[in-house]
C-alpha cells in the first residue's frame, strides 16, 4: 500500500465521514472503494470507446445486419417459450 495525502472540498470530506461512520470502516476504505469503482467504470468506458472506434473503422453493412437478424430469428425459433 502507498500512503497519499489529498485535499478535498469540505462537502466531499463530510460525505466520506458520514459513510465511514455509518459503515463503521476507516476513511481509507471508503476512498479505496470509491477509487476502485471510478477506475472500473473508466476501464469499461474505455472499452466502449475502443469498440466504437473499431465499429467506425469497419461498420456493419446491410448484409451483416441481415445475417444477424437471420441468426437471431433462428435462435428465437428454437427457444421454448412456455
């Protein structure tokens, strides 16, 4: 673990304190969880941006869309819906 010193706006620090007291955990844990969620969300959004760039480079054409529709319809047709 690395120790960091950070400065936060008072409202954010107060919110962290409320969460910490309610959950009976150290401030560090609250901040670690928040940073982990931020990094996870950023990673997911980075993957989405990467997918979008790839799609723009090689977009589907009408033939692809028709093939996907046929594949989906075939899959749905064999599904037991009862």
